[in-house]
């Protein structure tokens, strides 16, 4: 529960067209083939140089001279590690500088539309560089002072500038993620992330399967997205539609709009192809999901908001849990740690009011859902009904509510500004706010009516 509390549906980065996804994701595949067939047995310096230069080339192709911003931040981060050492000052300086630089970029490049510009990969890089400072700091602690995640990421020594460059610009993660640690990158370069010691990993088939799944999601988005454009919300035609139609449009729009994220994040076959996605052996089978950013089956089948969160942008959410939520343990309050984590992710996404409304609404939805699930668990009657032959009907109703109100907080996230999202929410009479507020207020009375007194008293003691 504590890790799930740190999660939210984090959406960065967003791509506005299938063509964008191709330009940003697919070039990594030929780079991965070069690494596998030519560079796998080469010295670490050569591999770092290849990763740095190939990543810079992809960045220059997409963003031109604006790659200056990422180069500057990478160099300054390296100097902080070298000159400040393993200190809290290093972490605070890194966190402050990288976040302020990103937010300044948002401020000076912001429009009322989502443009593909240098801030898109830079938000991914920002988390990498901040995480690097945390991992270097952890490397100076005793292992007994670290949790399992921190032990895996802790750096025993300061990396070289070329190593930081290769880690930052690795073509499998620079432009759209996923997040991974410097230790994982070092193991990749050392040839340790393979199911065949001393040889390139046997990962071509798993990588192509993931590539194919990503391509399928991209095709789905390409076909259906023209029927559900964001701009339709702001038309007179949308306002003239019946209330039920406006609500159903939000449901279908959300389902389609999320495929552009799914298609982008599922194409992490590049990481699988190089070996970075290798995750050891489970039940005698080699796993290739270390960099998996989506659990597509869970995403498609879960009727719960929490299930969608656990299936979506996994590595960014794991980064937030590891470096924000868990490190706020000293606060002594999970709710405050959760709120702080959400606030960080909100600001990291950008400065538009829509982001703040989206994440605050998602926090409230998850809170209500947990209370509802606890009520079902504690109530013998509701538990019996949920496990009865009526479950298929309950599942359909859950899915309808799930996707309707999954889309509801996405509206301000995608429309950005106050005047736009307020117009849409007004047109549906703030139904999401009303529904969850009413549910939140009713649950305590339902608990009194449906949960035996003994169960309620034990719950209070817990």
C-alpha cells in the first residue's frame, strides 16, 4: 500500500502524432543493433562514446541547437558530483538546479498547445540527473542503512563525464524514457545484462514482440484519434449534445487518447534488444521487463483506478516512490508523503493549472476508491455479492465508471488552461466532483449499516 500510495498516473511525455512517435522511438532500434553486433565486446570507453554521440545525434535531429540545454545540465550535474561529493548539499543543489532549469524552460516555451520541443526529453533527463545525485549519495552509506531499491542503485564511486554522458543520452531512454539507474547502465556496458554470459542477450524475439505490441497500439491510436480530438470539447456542437453523450465522449476520448502514451512506452524493445531490459530468471524463465513502462494486460482489464496507476508509466512512478515518497519517511505520515510526491510530479509535468487539477482529482479518486474497497472487504454482504454470479455485471459497471472518471481528470491535463477545462467541466455539471464527493460522504454511513460492529471496532484499533 505504501508504494502504491506514491504512485499516480504520470503522463509525460506526450506525443501528438504517430509520426512523432516514429521519429522519437524507432531510431533507437538500429542503434541497438550496432551495439549488439559491433560494440558489445568493445571497451567501456568506446561504448560510452557511442551512446553519447548517437543520443546527441537523435536529439540534434529532433531539436537542433536546443540540445545545448541538456548538455549544460549534464555537465553541471557531473561537476556537482565531483566537487561537492557525497553530501546532502549535492542532493539539494542538484534537485534545485535541475528542477528550476526545467521549470524555466516550461515558462519560456509554454503555449496553450502541446508542442514537441526540447523540454519534452528534458523532463525525462531531469529525473535521471536528480536520481544520479541520490544514488551517488547512497553509495557512501552502510548497506544496513539502505532499503533494497537504494542498494541496487547505490554508486560506489563517482562516474566519469563520458559515463554520465552515455547514461544521459542512451538512445533507449533519452527522448521518451524509461527511467533506469546508473548502476543498471554500468552493468549494460560491462556486458552483465544478458542471459548468455559473455555474449549479446538472446532478446531479439522478446524485443520484436514488444515492438509489435507498440506498433499495434500506435495503429489503434492512428485510426481512432481523429474521431476524438481534444478540440471537440471547445465546440458549440459538443455543448449542444445531450448530457449522456458528453459523458460517453469523455469515456471514449480517454480510452483513445491514452493509446498515444501506451504506444510510446510499449516500444521499449530498444532496451530489451540491448539487454538493459534483462531482469534475471523467474521460475526458470528469463525476464525482459526491467524497463517495462506499461503492463498492457493489466491496463486493459483492470476495473480499478489503482490498477490503471500500477500499469501506467511504471518506471517514472517507481522513481517517484524511490526518491520522493520513501525518502520522506522521516515525516511520519504517509498521506503527507503522498501529497508531497504528487505535488512534485505535478510541477514536474508543467505549470499549467490543468496539471494541478488533474493530480489533485486523481488523489481524491484514489482515496475514495480505497475506502470503497475497504468497505466491500469488511462487509460480509458486499463481499458475498461481489463473489457471486453477479460479478460479470458488477465488472461491466465498474469498467464504465472507471473509464468515465479516468477521463474526467484527463480533461484539464490535456486542455491545460483554466478557461478551457472549466468550460468542459461546466458542460457536464462537474459530475466527477459531485460523484466522488457524494461517495466520500456516504461511505461512513454505509459502513455503519453494512459492517458488523465487531469489524468496525477492530478496524479502529488497527
